[in-house]
C-alpha cells in the first residue's frame, strides 16, 4: 500500500547552485510554481527504480487479449497506429497468432514495460533537512540550498501525489503481467490500483543503505523531463547552506524579492556538538504527522 505524505508535511528539495539549470529552476519554482520531473535513467544509483522484471505473461493471456482486440480494434484508449495495424491484419486474414508470434509479443511487452518505467516522471524530496549527507550529496557540499515546501490539502497540487519510499534489502520483483493488465484496460478503479502497484514496486522501494535520506517521491506516467505544478502557498522557504557564498545569498534574495516575497529565506549552520545541520526556522514541527 502506498503511503502518501499527509497534509502539513514539510518536503525538502536540495539543489546544487553550480548546475547550469539552477537559475531556470529557481525561476520556475518562484514565478510559475513548477517543478521539473526527472527519469530513472538519470539516477546515480544503478539499482534505484530498477526492479527485477519477471516474465510471467502466459501465452493464453496474450491470445485472449488479441481476441478482445479483434472485437474492438478502434478502442479509444488504443494508439491510432496500433488500430491501423490491427485492421490491416484483419483485412489480410493474417491475424491468427503462431507460437513464435506470441513469443515475440511477450518480448515486446518486456521492452514496452522498460520503456514505460523509463518515461515515468520522478521527483524526490526528503522529510528532513538536518542530515549533513543530504547537503553534501545534493547541495554542493553544503554550499547550495534547500527549497522547503509544505503540502496542503489540495488534490490538484502535484505534491498530493508525493509518497514515502520504503527501504529494503532485496530488489522488488515487478511481474510483466502487471504491465500487461494495465494496457489491457478495464474499469477505472482497477486500472488505478494496477498503476499504483507498479509505482510502488518500481519507484518506492530503495536499497536500505539510503535510509538516511528519508525520501518521498512524486511519479507521473509518461511525464519524464516535463514540468508539473504545485500550489503557490506550498512553497514556504529557502534554506541557504552553511557554506553558502555571500554572492549566492545576495542573488537569491533578489530573486525571491522580485518573484515571490512571501517566501522566507534562512541560513543553516553547523552544529557545534553533533553531526547535523542546524536549521534556524522550526520546520520540523509538523513532520511528526508524517513519520
């Protein structure tokens, strides 16, 4: 079962100011309330969002599926090119599937499932801003920033689809039959349940060694490398890293003032006694609701 983050949860997005896309992303966040979705193909961890694919689709399932396609080749959910191919096969009388054709279909479904996972739009947050590893890995060795969001109760915001990552010792198994059932269609509730199961198996399980990140993720099918919108009041602050330069701080202040003055700006410091980043504003209070 997917554990979506609760309304009132703080979501922390770490950013490296040295990236060529940094200032464009800041402008999108402040002015347009938009976030850029990535793909699993760009992740640093080679195991992240890479479930073990299990080829469990039966020949009988494929034959039954194609029989349904013959009865309704112009289904509105079917790609137009697929419909044309179906009609051509039916017109030439070559629609009956041989064993080798069924095998090819199964191999094609595996490729399509991989493509489906590659094209999924993903965005990661953390439920903490105090861990120095996060600042070190994702915010230019503590010289970058952390953008702070607070999920509201709206179902229209992209943040409403943010779900917690589970940390496990074994890679999850993704049966190809799940993807096959997804493209077969059916009632809306059933299709949604299948899509959520795919989301969970593919993107919401991560190597236990990454547990310190306390990660939460958004997933949008077929939206990799596109932008999604959150509600304006969900952006509440930007935390400057402990070693952030005066130049970066001044430029960010100017950006915030001109684009969204309601966003608060804070400077993190290093703890004098512990291995943690000290956040001057009390962003941690509502987090217990989402733990």
